[in-house]
C-alpha cells in the first residue's frame, strides 16, 4: 500500500463520516479534485483521524479560500518582477510520480518587499504558489492515481543575516507558516533543506513550534556537502527530473510564472549519441558554441563528459552587454547526459559555454550536440575553443 494515496480501513470509515458532515459546503468546492476522498483524507490525517476536528479544519479552510478568492487566484496579476524574484521552480516528478518543486530562499530578498509595504502582496503570491502546486497536482492526477503532495527542495545558499534581522520578515514568515499549516495539510511528501547556514537556524527556531509533528517528520536538513544531498536526491528523483546543480541532468529549470500555467515543467529534447561531436578542452580553457537566433527560435542541447564534471552556461550577447540566460554551474555531465532547451525571447547572438577554466590540471573530453529549432527545422551548430 502507498500510504500517501491509499487509506486504511479506519481512514475509509472516517472519510465517509466526514463527507456526510460537510455536505453543505461540498458543492462550493472548486471541482472534483477538491471533493475527492483523498483530499478529505489530507484533513483527517492532519487531525489524527479525528472527524470532528477535521471538519472544523475543512470549514475554516473553506472560509479562507472564499476570503482570498483562492479559486481564482491563479488569474490574479502580480507585478512581473515579483514572479521573477520569488520563483517556484518545477523540475519534474519524483520516482513515485509526485511533483518536485525547488524554492531558492537564499536568493529571496523578502525584507525589501516588507520595507516597501508589500507584505500582503507577498503573502498573496505565496498563496498563489500553493494553489499553483495544487493545480499541477490536479493536472497530473488520473482516475486511478490522485497526486496531492510535493517533494520540496529548499536551497538556502546565499541566505543573509539582514533577512532575519527584520521583525517584519520574522512576522511574515510566521504568518506564512500559519496559513500553510491551517490550509495545506499533507501537501508535503518530503522537504530537503540544503546549504543551511548558521544564521538560518534563527529563523528555523522561530518557525519550528508552529509546525505539526507530521510536518516536522518530513523535513530533513543538509549543510553544504553536495555529495550527501545529491545522493539523497538521486535516491528519490530520476536525473531527468532534477536540476543539474543538484546532481541531475536538467540545465534549464525555469521559475513558475502565471503565463506558463500547466506548462511549468522543463522542456528538453533527447538526442542520439551518434549525433554528438567530440571536443577536447584543455585545463584552463573553455569551449563555446555560438548561435544567431530569431525571437521564438528554440536552442536545444545535450552533452556529456568523461571522468570529470564541467561548467556550463548560456548568455545572450546584445547591444547593452551580456545577459545571463543559464547561470554558470558545474554539472555532473560525467554521470548523466545533460539536457536543456531555451526559447529565445530576443533576436540576437547566444553563446553556450563549456567551462574548464576552474581546472588547473585535468583536460575534459566533451561530447555535445546543439541544435536550433526554427520553422519545424533542426539545424546542428558546432563551436570553437577559447583560451582564458
């Protein structure tokens, strides 16, 4: 039995009782996804199968959804930069089929939003993220399989003391946890928190008392030991559903934005190794592939190396200087074939860089294929060496 999606006999009986007790509000639920037995089971498990307490929780949740118009929150317009500054990244699904989401809290400057009077707007965006995840769960669920949980990766790399030095940031974090615990029961399948600095412990000790034992049991912490957390991720998630920076094979995992809606998953193509070109990159050098593309063209790539990892990035070269499209990151291309795809938002010159400048002694053998997709045609692109 899969304990996440299958009920025990005791829970089945409790679901029937709970359904009878909420008959007056069930018709107002958004759709059958929210009326499903497994959705009721979430609330029962959050209240240790106490039907009365689960009913109270569901009624309060119903009022919360009405108050914040959660059924329509995906249609709400937020300032464009907010979606970019506080992204929810969907990288795929874990080995059991559940969503994998990445939140890089270390890059979130919440304090600046609080100081500019946007606390309520920030909380609404967070609630929209909750609803976006639920919407994607609805999308991947089938008649025979109900997905209502997410595997979360929380990356604290770059987390700064100034965030926890603000009372308003602390108060906002507490309110966000209260909202989550009261209205998103059993959303979490697992949460792995990585690159945890000492200062993050300040925030954690404030937030921890608000989390239930069931939630706390699903959260694990790792420091900055990449080998340890990469091993954990790959036990739970296939490489093609995990960002490259965390030991996977996907170099382009974009942040969720309202315009993507259900098209939030990474896009990539898989090419035959027979199509790959081999290049030797000496220690201290890099190798670039340059592409002139029209707006709307897609640039796709696969690559691998032998024995060692390599750095990879994509930049747009425009009149106003270089713009980073894919940030430079060392990837485990010697373990997994790396894949990625971007849709060009601007016409111009794109540069894919395979970076071995960090290596003083080890040359790298690279095999790669880069193609540009335009008007249903695929054109292969080759590259050149650069000495740094």
